[in-house]
C-alpha cells in the first residue's frame, strides 16, 4: 500500500499506512481534517503510527 508521513515539527511525525490511494503530494502542507487518501477496497483498515525523533510512541498511553 501507500504511506503518508506528516511532519508535525519538534521531532514528531505521523505515519498513515496501508492506503490504496493518496490525495497529497510530497512536501504539501495539510490542515486538520484534510483528506490524505483512502483505504484499499479489499483491505479497509489503515494503520496510524506516531513517532518522536524516529521512535514509535504508544498512542493509547499518550491519550490516557
């Protein structure tokens, strides 16, 4: 699948994975609520990963 990486600044990145198509281009700025892409029809689940300085963070722990 396709992947979108969002650079938030201060070492924070989000990775959106297993996309069937994307609606953004490399270097494009995005706003909250912007459609990044869509899942594959035969694999409707996407992945979301949060990283700080390259290290995977546990989103559930951060959200409480």
